[in-house]
């Protein structure tokens, strides 16, 4: 069982690295977008006398 899992991991190493890299990139982009929206909302609320 362990040999099968290790052989599958070694055979699909590039696909796994690509998938994990894509997930990290997507999470980073989402986080940057959230921070940007928060900053813009904060600045907009400071400038507005609502």
C-alpha cells in the first residue's frame, strides 16, 4: 500500500507541485484583493460624512 502511494506521488510530482502552486497563488490573490477592498472601504468611509 505504501509502495503504491509512493510510486503514485513520484509519478505525479509535477502535477502535484503545479496544483499546490496554483492554490497558493489563488489564495495570495484572494488575500490581496480582500486587503485592497478593506483599505478602499476604510478610506472611503473616512472621506465621507455619511
